[in-house]
C-alpha cells in the first residue's frame, strides 16, 4: 500500500514542489534560531521580532494597492451584498477571525452580520486541522455555495502561498456565481507563481479575478505561514474592512501599529517561554484561559499541533485521543455550545456532509470542552496530572499575561481592539514557536516534526530532509529516494517521533 501511495504522489509531485516559493524558503535572519533559543533566548526573541518588523515594513509598500479592495468591500455593503472571507488552515482561521472582529466592532453595527468567514472543513477545522480538505478545489466551491453566495456578494480569498486548491476552487466558483470579481490575495510574487504553479497561473491571469500579491519575504520558521504571511494578510484585509475608502486613515493606523510593535519590549516574554517549556518537560499541561481574546488564543494553540506534530485538542467523542499539551477554556461559558458562541460571536457553522473521511459535524465540534468544565475534564483525562493556568486578559492599558509566577502588562492603549488582537497574534506566534525550539522541535529554522498529511506537507518534509542533509555536510539525497523512504516509514512512526529526523536516520545521514 505504501508503494501505491508513493507512486500516486510521485505522479503529481511536480504540482506540489513548492520549495522555490518565497514563503517556503528559510529566512536568513533565523538560520541559527534552534541554537539561539537554548544559548540566548532574548536574541531568539529579537530574531523573530526582526522578521515580523521586516514583514510589516514591506507591507507599507503594498498599502496603496488596497484602494480597490476597500472600494469593493464598501460598494458591496452599500448595495446590500455580503462579504465572504475564505481561507484554508492559517488563512481559514484568519478569515473566521476577521468575521469575529467585525462582530466585535471592526465595522458599524448594521454591517456586522454581513461578513461571513469560512475555512476548509468548516468551523470544526478552527480547533483541529483537517488538512486533507485543502487538496480539493470542489470542496471550496461547495462550501461557498452552501453558505449562500449570490450575485451581489463579494468573495475575499486569502492563501499565504497562492496555490491552495481549496481556495482556488472557491475563487473560481465566485466568478461564475456573482457579478463582482472576487479577490485572490497571497504572499508570493506573481511572476514566480505564474511560472511555477499552473493552478496559480490560471487564477492570476483570469481577468475576472482581482489578484493581489502582498509579498513580504520568507517566514521566521521556514514554511510556517501561520506567522508573517497570515499576519500581513490579516492586517491588510482588516484595515481595508475598517477604513473603507479612506487611504489616509489606513496609512495612519498602520504607522501607529508599526510604532507600537517596534517600541514594544519583548524581553518579559523570555520568562513565559522558559516556564511553559519547563511545564511540558515536567510532563505537566497548560490551560489557556481568556474571555476577550478567545479566537486569537484558539488560533495559536490549535496551530501548534500541525506545525510541531503535537497531539491536537482532544474530543469527548473520541475517548482514545491522547491529551493535548495545552487546551483553551472560556471560564464564563457554562457548556461547549455557549463557549463556541463566545468564540465565534454566533452559532457554529459546521459541515454535515456524507461520504467524507473527516470530523466536521456540529456534534463533533461540541465535543471540545473549551468551557468552564475544562479543568475538571482535563484532570480526569490526564489522571490528575497538574495543569498550569495561563491567563490572557483585556485591560484598560492593553493586554495582561499571567502564567505561574510571571505577570506582564502590555501597554498599548493607543490601539483599537482589532489591532490588539493583531499584536497578541504576533506575541503568541513568537512565544509558541520558541517554546517548541526549547523542546527541540525544529533544527536551524526548519520544522523537523512536520506531519505529511497532504501533498504539500509531503513535499515540505522531503525538502527539509534534503536541506538538513546539506547542513550536516552530506550529499543532497534525491527527491524520489526521500519520497519512497517517507512512504515506507510514515505509518510506522511512534506518536511523538520527528519524521524528518527519522528519515535522516534511515538514509544514514548523521
């Protein structure tokens, strides 16, 4: 079976060889990140902050390009249409988050229900990744149409790399359903995508699709587009939504946010990183508690699983699930459904599709105990293993973080609620990435615990093996050779084994 699966991949591998794309390349500022995180944690924090600052500085160059997007959004709203926000994985959570922020005041009250965010796999994918969905463009089309997309609506699609089949499927469907040209926004250069990815070329050259490249460079952790790419996409679309046709306001808000970020002293974060990493090293667990920042905290804690091969949030409907290292709790929520309504600012929208091998139903979503019962259920699940509480609160000055004996009040009173969530996203991305570095879950700036659950991630795994072989002074192994070894061993890995390191061992690369 592994031979058949390997041949099936190799037959289409050219469509998923994405290593030359800028968002997939290692960033030169973080080549020593795995060493810094152990030897000089403050420097590791500074290295990742520098990559974020660089990405934001580059975003400034793209701000004038947002004019037509802003105009389309507000013309659609003024004429009674709805705005649909689509993505997959990190950009799917971004799309749903933007809908939440609209309901929390990003737009005036009369427009709050007119923003509809969705992601590959539906709302259930918000908390547990469903990667196999992203390979199917027909799923993107189906989800868009089932949500009621019609002639007067506008679709804004975001995809970090610009090549995700699900997002492409939804975007192309919008061109035949509505009278407004949908938006396709990504973070790789157009000329590169046109030359190297046929499905991307088809979209970029389609005159009925508004294409926008927000290229800001490589990611701080190679290929981890949950970081800089999703940050600039969220900022660009969020500010376009908020400020409509006023380009002066969007530029002013950008400068205010960038100044706040660059002046922010992140050194207190080191104690939180060390302490949470030590908690996991002691085989203890963490519960993140928040009320105001639920969707942002959920996004970061969810994305740790596919990025670093951690156990995802366990679900009551599957008692054999191993416990996640961390979990989310909304202390004021009396049950799971009310917790989801607090996270989403609406009732959940799940997929009740027959014949798909994925947990997407509302019953499954409600099996995540992110309500006030979390601590008791987690204690029972882990046989009373200690859980440490990480609190994230909204304050008059900005954001407060509390974990064990550590407390950090982040002063950002000049920012609005959307920008505070954007700021928290940046902080949590650095925090969770460097926790995983302390626990040796990446080498250099390459993820060694990749989960090869779809063709894009299989390609990424193969490339990281090739790259680390070169860094270790060995000849670069062939793509096909690594692929065959990957399919031979991937189903034999233990639950907490790094597939990249296992493949290096199997290939006798020291």
